[in-house]
C-alpha cells in the first residue's frame, strides 16, 4: 500500500524533541452548556497543546468535560453550548494560525476545516453513520467536497482509504450499508471517512469504548500505523488507562472541567503528582497483584456541576486533602516542568502525597 | 443481605441530589408533570368535567327532558349583571325575556330580545326535584331562573324547546363515562393479550401481533357501523350503551396491547426481572410484583390518551344514528339534531355540544401527553 | 427484497381473507336471515313473493346450508364473477350501485392523503428544527386542536359558516347540472371546484397527527451521532438536514400510511354523510339502517380491502427506501 504523501516532514515518533510550534494551542478555554437546571461550566479554563505528529490523551471520568473539549476544537458544540472564553489556535497548512473560537460555528471557514484539517471519530460506530445510505454515498461526497476530485477519482480514493483501514474487498463494500458491517469494521469505516481528506488532526472520542477487547487492540494498532504513515496528530479521549499507556505520548487528566495534571505518558504513569491521577492509576487492575489485594475505588461520587465544592474541586474525595487549605483555597495551576502542570497545592511535594495516599 | 445490597447514596452527594435519588417514582413523575403548565391545567379541566358529569342533575338548570313548546329553537339568552326589573328591584344576574312574533311568509318564528323584561337568575335556584347521585332527594340547581316558571336558555333551545345547556351537561355523563368504561375494558383486554404476547413471546406473540395488525388495518368506522347496526333497535338503552362500549373496545385494546407488550419485552431483559426470576419468584409474582408496577406510568399515559378516541368514536356513531339513540342523552345524540343544514342555519347553537366534545378531548390529550412526558422520570 | 415482498404479499392475502370473513359476519349479524326481512319488506309494499322465487333465492345464497358454505357462495361469487349479491333496498345488483361511489371514495381519500403529506411534511420539519420557536408552539397547538375536532363537526361548522355568511351551499361533489351528466372535462372541472372543502375537512385530522409524528421523528434523529459525523465532515446545515436526518425520519413517516389510511376512510364516511357527498358513506349508512346487508357488507369489504392494499403499498415503498427493512 502506498502511503499518501505527507504534507510536511514530521519529527520521528517518540523522540523527545518537540516541534517549536504545536499544531493546536488551547489557552484558558471555557465552555458553557445550558441545561434545564442552569448553566454548566463543562470546560472551565483548560490550557494545553496538541503537538505535531504525536498523540495527546485526555483522560477523565464521564462528565469531566473531555468530550466537550474535543468538540470545541472543531467548534462543534451542541446548540445549548457556547465557547465562553479562551482561544484555540490552529496552525494551518500555510503556517498561519486561525483562532477556531472566533469562527462562526456554521460558517464556511470552519466548515472547510472540518473533515479536511480536523476530523472526528466518535464513540458509537453503530450510530455514527447514516443507516439508510451506503458507505460510498457517505464517503464520496466528503472527498469530492474537500479535495475537489471528480466522482470517479473520489470513488477511487474512497476504495483506497477503505483498503488502508483494512477492509477486505473495499471496492465491493462501497455499495454496502453500515448495518452490513460488524462493530469493529464499522469503526474502521469511520476512520476511513475521517482520514479520507488527509487531515492533520484526528480527534478520537473514545473510539474503542463500544468494542470488544480484541477489536479495540486492532483499532489502536491501526490508528498508530496511520499516524506513522501520515504524520497525523491525534487527540485521543478516553477513560481507559490501559489504552492511554498504549497510545499516548502526552496525557492530560481532566476532572470537573479542569485539567488537573498534564505531562508525558512516562511522567504520568511513573511519577503522578495529583492525588486524582494516583487514585485513577490505583483503580486499574494489575496482573500479578496478590490475590487478597482489593481493587481501590475512589470514594464518593463526582459532585454535581451545580454544587462544586469550595476550594479544590477534588478535596472531598482526596485522601491527601489538608484541612483548612484544600477546602478553602483553589490550588491553581502549578507548573513543575516544561509542559508539566499539576493543579494541587502539594504538587511540588511528591513525598507528602505518596505517604498520605498509601494503604 | 438486604442491607448490603440496598443502594445507598454516598454522604458527599448534595441534599438536593439526594432527595432526587431517593424520591419515589410517583413523586418524581408528579414533579415533572407539574412543570407542564398546560397538562397540569388540563388535569383540573378533566376533573371538573367528570365532577359536572357526576353531579349533572345539580349543575344543570333543568332536566334534559323538560321542554317548552313555546321556545322551539329559542336563541341563547345572554347572562347579564346588575339589572333592574319592572318592580324596580335590582338583581345581580339576570336574562332578558324574548318577544316572539310569527312571520307568516317564511313560516318562521322570530325571537326579539325584550330589553325591558328582566328575569333574575340565581345560584342554588329552586327547580325540578331530583335525586343527587341517585340517593339524596333535592330540588336546588347550581344556577337557574329565580322564578321557576320563567324560561332560561343560556345556550338556546332545541327543536322541542329543551335547554341545550342542560342537555349538554347531562350528555357529559354518558359521553365521558363511555370513555372510562370503554378504556377499562380495552385495558383489561390489552393487559391480558399484550402481557401474554410480551411475556411468552414466540408463536403466541406472533398470533396476537397478527390479530392487532389485522384489526388496525381495517377502517374502524365502517366496522363499528356494521356491528352497531346489528344491535337490535328495541333493546333497553342501558344494554345498547353496553353494546356500544364493547364494540368500541373491540378495536381500542390494540393500542394498549402494543404498549404493554413493548414494555414487557424491554423489561424481560432488565436485570431486576432476571434477578427476581433467579431468586425463584413464581411467574405470577414476577409479572405482578416486579414488571407491572414498573410500567404503570406508561399505561396511565396510554389510557388517558385512549379515552378521547373512545369519546370521539361514540360521538361519531351516535351522530350517524347507529350508536346511542334518544331518549339517551350523549353529546353525539345531541349533535345529531344539528345534522341538517336547515336546522343548523336556524339554530347554530345546536353545535354547542360539539364545543364540549372539543374541550374534553383537548384536555384529555394534553393531560395524556403531559403524563407520558413525565412518565420517564430519569430520562 | 424479493423474500420480503413475498412475505408481505402472503400477509396481505391472509389479512384480506380475514377481512372478508369479518364483512360476511356483518352481513350475518342482524337477527333472522335477510330473506325474512326481504319478504316482509315486499309485503309492506303490497306485493308478495311467490314460493318459487323464494326457493330460488334460498338456493342461490345457500341459506339452508351451514355458514361456511354460505360464505363460500358469497366470496366465490365476488372473486370469480364480480357478483356482490343483490341490494334488496334498491332491487339492483350491489356491483351496479357500488363502483361509482367507491371510485369517488378512492379519489377523495387519495387526494386527501397527498394533501396531508404535502402540508404535514414541511411543517413537521420546520417545527422540529426550530423547536420551541413561537411558530412551533402555534403549530403544536393547532395540531392538538385538529386532533380534537371530529371531522364531521368541522364539516358542520364550515357548512354553517359558508351558508350563513357567503350564502353558499358547499355540500355535494357536483353542481346540480352535472350530477347525472356523463363524465366530461367540464364535469371533472366541476368536481375539482367542489372537492377542496371535503379534502380540507378530511385532511385536518391526518395533517395534525402527521405533523406530530414528523416532528417527533426528526427531533429523535437530529441529535444522533451520524448527524454529528456529517457536521464534523464540513457539511452545511441545510444540506446536512435534508440529506441525513430528514431522509431517515421519512421512513417511519411513510409507514404511518398503515394507520392514516384507515382513519381517513373512516373519517370520510362520517363526513360524506354530513356533506352529502356521493361517496361510499351515505349509501353505507342507509344500507345499514335499512338492513340491506349485502350492500353494506360489500362496502365494508371493499373499504377494508382499500386500506389493506394501501398498507401493502406503503410497506413496499418503505422497503424500497429503507435498506434495513429490505434486508431484514
């Protein structure tokens, strides 16, 4: 299979060297969503970069705002949602940066980004494709729109893409309906659709959650392969730490609309500084753990967004919470290294938390 | 065991959320229902109509059969306030009398409002004696002419000089009760067949579903007409009433059966039903203690929405003259008088019972819709 | 597709058989056999039936045989000879009386169905897309009102308004000059002039119902992930709306024919009586009232056949449009 030409040379995967200007730079992004009960601050001031050719994982429980963050990058919020503050700078092919938040969400400019520069694959491969159109009917118009190809060339491109994502007999299957594919195959079709116009950023919103474990692994392998070939940047949204370990270069942990910890995957797994990150890591079952060890669960529930705790959002559930500090003062973001942030008053004292969180 | 598995809400949850999580299903439904202003208002309209139907003898100024030949097709009299009669006495409410003249050319009687004649109208007026709820003898009416010998036609009079308002109020009893009784029968059939269909599945389900498909695919009115026409004409009115209800229910159960079956099918696979089964509960117990309570709210909504179609069906049949017949008074029977364009141009107020039909059906539809929306409290 | 069509056809044939049994039942329901009432009617008119013609009729309808033989005689007559029996009220074969009126019923129902769709579809789409706009509220309220007003009441009210304020008589489908005239272009034009009011009256209920169906269906679809996918691929809102969610929501909409058509035919019966339309309604009613059972039974049979076939057509249409049905 012939890899499609890369738009520009990319730094090799896995090297520590980071491109000087990130593909996307998000600064102090705030998203509000109106509900029957009032405004929810779904994303509450997040700052992060998506580096070129690398994978950033956003990890969090449901309701942490990770999906909304992903959609905000395409300015694709539900009708009740709006970007309240912050900026999302996307550096286009011509090197000029566009602030996505400033674009009309229904306008021509953002629409020429969607699908062409930034693509999305979502959680439910079963529902992400129209049930009454064939795969070809859904792929070909998108290719024609963004790449300006003739119908024939667009069809050839669609077949090529289906082949690349590992769908057998792609030319025949172009005329099939989504329900004629299995879940894993359908997610492959979604990936083909998302990558058909050679985007530079892929937002993958829990793409493997609805799939069984084997299929999950296949899809992740496929994404990594496509990333190597195309120099794609991936924003991978998940709650599954196992997946994070496998695919991430960088990790951002979200809790109640805020990024509580950010760092490379090695840093997050080897030296977690935020109590929430530690608790998450401890709640993952491990091979080789003794028979008698209990799987740790984070006590309590995610607070209602209307009823945020005073001080640090996490303190009611935190084992290391300090009375008089954590329940009254917002810790703010503490930068402890290059691209390494922690939202905790104890961020600089790994020992203190380490000791407190034992047991 | 039970205290370990009982779902508990963690301490950290805010009081409001805690109340939400622990509120009973019905409290939640009612709370959501009340947010539907229109549905909530309709609840009171519906209750009001049923109350009027129950106390028809008291609410109506006259009995449905009392007539006054002098006022054939007498037009409605407007209820006015604060008027002085010939004796110089001021009344809070009154109606003007009518002067009648006979037009020998058109062979028509014309009524002219006589501003000078003031007939007082009072609450708790003394009138024809009756038995309230069939038990308590009384002779007071909620509203009526101060002088029982004077006519008072607030909604006009019909061909025989009977009060359309009183007849509409009495008609509510038959029309609204047909809805209730008919839906009760439909509900019984629907629960039985829908439940059997959904619970057992397989070929039984297939047979019941085919029956429903069949019944739904034939136009109801012609079938009803055919069946209703076969009801002997000389039958006792009460029996005719029952027959008509049964005929209407023969079709009406299908929708309810669909709802029941659908809920049964989706519930069958729910964890708590499986748990009850694994615990060794008997089939009866699983159905009645575990499955039925969890879909009563949906049933209540469907039932509420089924009542208006029953009312409309009865109205249509009686209107055509093959449902209920005089001397029974229902809204359809009353509307039959308005069938000819001649009668209609003379006395358009004969359509007034139609307004009652529309209000009742509208209120029941709003109510049913509100209940249905509220029925999924966690949605 | 072929398997699906075959299965539907078999179902339809079964339904048709069941429908004919029900129609026959209606014929049989009135107490006593119809010959008794027939000869009674004859006697009323001063004549009397000789025993010869009585036995001839008895033989023809198999009246001394069990019911299934009678049913067979009746249905085979219809199927093989187009013989629907005799109308005793009119002293004519049923088929002579029925076809004209039945044809107009089909015409009226068909036009009403088309109008219902043409009106309900755009309004339903608008109502769903601009949910909670003031126009949506107006439409929703009018929809409720349309569902609550029985069509005959609407017909009565309109007839009153037209005769009282415009001095127009709006009943019937033809002007007096054309009632008995043979079919001609002028007569068709006259029919068109008279048709709009019955169509308006009859379509009110269905339109109200279908707007609600379309609105609910489309609202269900509007927030589905595939719409999000299309949006994420840069499609514009209008293009996206009609290409995806409207297209998907159309399918359940088509399957509504299954219950809209029976309702429509039912409504047409009552309304036709009120507006004295020369359709099946008034004749069916008078036949039922006079216990002219072969005429009544034939109408009930043919009206049911009409809706069953209408449902079949909608099923096939749905299969053609929706691959999930086709391949199921």
